[in-house]
C-alpha cells in the first residue's frame, strides 16, 4: 500500500509540472495589461472613497482624452511617431502614404530595424510613419492580418500597397515606401 502511494505521488508530478509551466508561459505571453485593485485596509473600500476615486478617474480620463484628441489630429512626415487612428486618417486624407511599424520592445529584430527604418523615412515628404505596439494593438493586428512582430505595412488612400516582415535594410525600407 505504501509503495502504491509513493508511485501515485511520483506520477502526479507528471501532471502538475506541465500545468505550472503552461501557466507561467501564459503569464509571460500576456499582453502586459494587468488589473489592479486599490490597496485598502482589510480589502474593503469605503463608499465615499470609492465615489471620490471614480470621480477622479473620470476627470483624469476626460483630461487625457482631450489631450489625446489634440495630439491625434496631427502627424509629421518623415519621422516615426506613436500610432494614432485619427492621425493616420488625417495623413491618408491629405494624400500622404502611411507606414505602420508593428513593433515589440522585446523583439531583437524590431530593435535592429528601428534605426534603419528611421534613417530610411528621414526627410521623406510623402510618408508619415507610425509605430504600433504589437502587444497592445491586437485589433489592428487582426485588421491588417499581422501575425509577426517587425511587420511593416504601407498604406495610401486606396489601402495597403506594400508589406515587409523580419530583418530589413535601409534600401528595402525605401523601396517599400516608394522611393
């Protein structure tokens, strides 16, 4: 009987280890967004504090939204800038080409390509470049069919006109942008 219990305990590790490793892997591959709860005494929040916190959050969101709206409408040609849906739309409406760089900070190929892309787009009077956070912009990845970080897409008013993925050269970036 004791031998049987020992064998069962030994076998249970074959099931527990993959579960633990799988959980760690999923936690490491998450999009990086985490939910936090207020740190209050005994895990409870007083109603007044809750209402005050919600009011402050709404004010912060309103202020952030207003400043984002002002930033979203502008774009620059010949430089890479953070992605903004409104800025992309404005550039396309103005007849400019848009380069989307699906970038991940943890990606060595993305980091290698970054200075090459900046040099290739530098001074381009017809291309507005936007860096898209690969880990956070799942909706854009799905929309453009991006399954690989370090993917570069060029758009014009009609839609996608070119795409590259992986390690690139200055010349390949220039060719992608049409020049």
